[in-house]
C-alpha cells in the first residue's frame, strides 16, 4: 500500500488519477442527470420547445433535438467535473498531512488555487478535443438509435482517454523544462522591485 501511496505522490500520476476519477464521477452524475431528464419527460419537453429542425453541417444531417441532449450534457459535465476535480486535487496535493510531499520544481511554489487552476487551464485548452470526440460519438450513437446514457458513456470514455494522453504528454514536457534554469534564474532576483500601491 505504501508503494501505491508513493506512486500517487507523483504529480503526473495524481493529476491523471484525479482527472480520471473526476471524469468518471462527473460522467455518472451527467448520465444520471440525463437519464432523469429523459424518464421524467423534461428532456422531451425541452426538445419539443426547440422543435424538430434539421440542418446539414459538412454533409451530415443534424437534428436540433439531439443537439439539446449534447448541450445539456456539456453543461452538466463541465460543472460536475470541475467541482469534483478541485476537491480531489486539494486532497492529493495541498491537504495538510504528517509526511512531506515530493515537489516538482515546476509546481513547488504554487498555492492550491493556482495549482488547481493551472491544471484546469491546461484541461481547458485540451477540452475541445475531449468534447469533439465525446459529443461527436454521442451524437453519432444517438442517430443510430442508442439510448442517451449509453451514447453519453461511450462518447465521454473515448474523449477522456484521448485527452488524458495529450495532457500527460504536456505535463511530462512541463516537468522536464521545470528543472532548467531560465533567464530569471540567471539574472537573479530583482533588487529593486516596484512597490505595490497600498
């Protein structure tokens, strides 16, 4: 068990594990929310309100009522994922504990909010890939007659896995350059920093 804890102390490992867990929990929340909307008739009411519009994008027929499902899925998943991730990141990297954590030079001086927000910023830059894959597969499966929950699960599983590979490569690169000296290290600290207005 100690070996797993040591492995989890690695920032790349715990960020990926936390994102996967947050993604899985957010996926369950999203699937449950969408399933509840479907079973209570609220989803159908929203779809009726939008109407049965059809449009063609890049030669594919898109149904407006299916876009309602994708739009709601995106909003619910974003909110759930970010909230769960912030909690897990604090537990893994910033919660006070008796044994010191290993710190990588690239992230050692970041506060909880800066650290977690940096991860969220990186994820935001990668998220178009996640959501294009997830919502594309979901929409494809909905047009093939699959249920909302199954289509959502399959799409987000593929999107999450692809985005984790890309983000891991990004973090490995950041950690490699984090130990290098920068121009600021060579020049040294500013002996006359500007005074902040009080």
